[in-house]
């Protein structure tokens, strides 16, 4: 909840998202539903009134495929 407004993060049905760290690269591999899920999360964090520092953790057993690296999506309006 931010400024009295609840933010809803919706998981698309059949979404599959895998995150891999390969040296200096991060690979996010997802099916269409997974990409829509991530896009929705990013758009939700970008909404007016969402506070700086608002974030969402995605981890193995919390949305991501088994063996995935953890992923944090965070809004940062400062430098």
C-alpha cells in the first residue's frame, strides 16, 4: 500500500519465469504469460504515487522456476 492506494501484483496463469546469472550477464527467460507477468509488475511499480524503494522479490519457490537466481524489482527515483 502506498499513499493509501493498494498495489496489486498479478501472476498470469501458466506463467513461467527463469532467471540465470551467467558471469556478467543476467538472463530472464519466460514464456508469454511470464513476460506479461513481469511487464505488469514493472508497470505497477511505475504507477504514480508508488514510493521510492518499493520493491518485489521473486525467488525460486516464490514464482520463479526451480534453480532460478533471485530477482528483485525495485523502484528508485533518486540517483
